[in-house]
């Protein structure tokens, strides 16, 4: 992945049939994330999104981080991302 030939091939374009495999090799998996762990994280993020959508709370720090006061947990970032996207990109269809 770090050879000159690999870099040249990379910049000339990766055929669609092998892109997934090439990206997987190029990026690596230093955190050893398994399919099961990924699925768990996706489920937790979706649960947070559903909770955020059902929450009628106003935009205050206490509301955004109810379980931890001023110290948000890592999963609370899902609500912040959702809130920020609606403010930053209100008219982009991809974020609707």
C-alpha cells in the first residue's frame, strides 16, 4: 500500500469492482472493529437519533446532555450532529 507502484495505480483510478477491497486494505483496521461491534454501534446511534427526534427539549446544554451535565458522553454527539446539520445545511436534500 505504500509502494510507488501502488500510489500510481491509486491516482490513476480504482476500478469499481475492487474499490471496496482496496479501501479496506488502504484504510486498515487498527481498532480491530468487528462486524458485530459495528452493528452494535450503529444500533446505539440509531437509538440516540430516535430519542433526539422524539425529544421536544429546547437547545440548551442541560437538554443536550441530560445524563451528564456539562460533560457529554461520546454518544451524545449524535444529538449534536443532528442539531448542527439542521442549522448548517437546512436546504441540502442529503441531510433531510
